[in-house]
C-alpha cells in the first residue's frame, strides 16, 4: 500500500475511448492529474472527451483527446487499455514513443468466446508480452485488471482492491500512488512474473459475474492491518 500520490502526472491512455479507459480518466481527473485520451482516430478521442465532460458536468482542466501516438508522446506515463486482440500491434506501433516511460498495462488476455477461461499468451501474461515487445528501457507495470468500469464510474465505496506487479519496485510505487489517487487500495503484488495470476483472476471474476448475474465482482486482500 502507499499514501495518495502527491506528484501530478500527465497520463496518456492508449485506447482510452473504451469504458475502462474513461473510468480511469474520470478518477485521475478528480485527483488533479492531466489526462490525454488516446484513440486511433482523433475524432473518436474528442467524442470520448465530450462524453466524459458531460458525465462530470463540466470539461475538466487538463482533459484532452489525441491520436494514440500524440498522446504517448505528450504524456509522462502511458496507460494501455486496448482490447487484447490489438495489444501486440498497438505496442509495436508505439514502441519508439514509449521508450523510457513507465507503461501501465491494464490489458487482460481474454479471448472470446471462452471469456471465463484463463488463457495466457506464450510470454506468460499480457504484461510480460508488453515488456518483451518494448524492451528494457520501459518499465511495464500491471494494474487495474480486476476492477470493473462500473465501480470506477460510481460515486461510493468501490469495495475492490488493486494488485500491482511489474518491473522495478520504484515503478510499482509510482503506480501504487496512482491507484491511491483513484480512491482504491493498491497492493504491491511483486515482479512482473506474477502478472499471470493477476490477469487470470479477471476471467475467474467474469465467470462469477455470469454465475451470479452481477456485473462488477472484485477482490479484497484481508488479514493485513491498515498501515499508518
């Protein structure tokens, strides 16, 4: 766990026009960060900005829409929220612009039609796949796989924790700060090799949603006292 992040960042959300991307954008804007919603099409990014502004009741200062490459070039930290089918191609296309950055990978390797079945890629996880593609100058950190957009866009207690794993403790600490800024409780789940467990939990949660006819099951870490 970590305290709320005091430093403010420019966050470029690649594929940010989707539900998860807009949910994260909403939370980070409320915390005072600059958010750039990225899309393959500038017009689509602008529509997402308008939709989010309408949801919030005003156009937040620091909210912009750009094409994915422009968003990555302009941001401090990149956030990948594209569907898994576009994961590899998107990273390969943006590899040069992502060099030297912390990359928060929110992608889960869900492969329809068996979306409740854990299906990890050959690299071990989407995060490990991203790290291989981007190389050692990038620090890929897995986070937000187990939180639904319904909870991110809600107003009350999210009743869900976030597991953070990835390359380098310093990078994980930055991301844990950004988790705290969303109002969620984050936990350092260790190195990037652990991402297969974190990502795999999403398919388990989808299965539980289907069984119990709900939309937003999540996880909680118990048995650890709150830290002052």
